[in-house]
């Protein structure tokens, strides 16, 4: 199994410690969200230098940053990381884009398509020439940096088609195995094939908890993750699975149950799992040990 760690660490010291522990334990990579604490790209460049695993953002919201600014920052971080960076990008949610940043969330798929038309050439050392409805970029960067792979946070079919047609893959969050099988994997793979591209990666990001009390752990997960049940894009994913609560999509159970449920994601078409160990400190350690045992 290809398993990486999805970390929600808030400080540079914690991010650095988790990256190097994740490397020592043999996981394939470490993903960090771009939330309200450390800037994800800066944090990875500072904390991840000297490690040997793939490091990714999951994900950088595109609305607040012009594609040239994001490309410059990502390539600089990739230089610091010796080419091990994966740039995960996404459109976030209407609540944040309009309510927090005061920007337009109109037609997010069309906006991201224009954005990628500018971003992708810059990340591969080429000139970008885009004059779209909302994105304009004419120029290139003078950075001798390794190309940077891009994944799109894609949940719905139109975003998945865009990801397959233009990028290296997708990283999901809180998406069930049935949805990976029936929607995510077929749509993104068909789009990539139609565009003559290599098969994309499908990274399934999931909270994982190994515990002896599944019922209690699931109730705790439902409380801590309840916001995802109110965000339309995640609510749609839960509805596809026939689930009421975000806690129901988490991978929770004994070592044997967790191993079986994660295997179901790979059988459904995921190429990798980005596991976020959750629960109390003892459960987190037990979860990491279980995940490490599955790597062989």
C-alpha cells in the first residue's frame, strides 16, 4: 500500500518533527493543509529540507494568489526540497472565498481552468499567455527549478474532468470508497486518457483511528468534523455514500478492520491514501503503528 501522512500540525517545530518521523517510519509522503496557521508552502520549504519523502500541500486556495505569485513561491519551495514538492490546489468554499476574503466564487470550475492555464506553464519553465475573463498572465519566471507537479482538490465531476485533463491527479478529503469507485477514479482517468495523458494519481485523504471502541471514536469524530457536513461540496460526497455524519466516512476500528477498509480504497481506484491519524494520544500512536505495518 502507498500510504502517506496527512498532518494538521500548527507550528513549524511540529511540522518538522512529523515530517522526519514520517520519513523514518517509511511512509511515502507528508501532506499539510493551508489553513489559518502556517503558510503551507513556506512551512514545507523550511521544515522539510533534508528529509527524503514527497511533501505536498492539501491544498493551497487559488483565489487569494495570482498564479504567477503562487508559481514563484512553489518553485522556490521545490528548490529547497530538491524537487520533492507536490502542489495541491483548490478553489476552497464559497463561505471562505466570499465571506472571509470578499472575493467572487462565481463559476469556480471555469475560474480554476483559467488559473491552471497560467499556472502550469510557469511551473514547467515556460511562458504563460492568458487573457481570460478573470485571469490574465503574460510572461515567464526566471527560476532554474525542477518542475512542480500539480494536484487538484476535485470532488464533483466537472472538477475531476479538469484535473484529469490538465494535471497530475487529485487529492480528496472525506470521500468514501464507493464514491472513489463510482465517480472519482473513472471520471479523472477517462479525462486523462482522452487528453492523451498518463494515468493520474488519486490520493484519498482520510481521518484514520485504530481503537478498541469504534462507537465512541466515531462519535468523537462526528463532533470534531461536523463542519464538513455543512459545506455543500462535502455534504454532496456524504450523500453519495448514504451517510449522515462526517464521522461515518472516517476509517475507524481495530487494526484488522482498518486494514480491510483501507484496502477497499485501493480496490476502488485510489493510488494512495493520505491518512490523518486521529483520536486520543494512545489511539494516534496505535494508528501510526498500524499504518506503518501495512507499508510492506
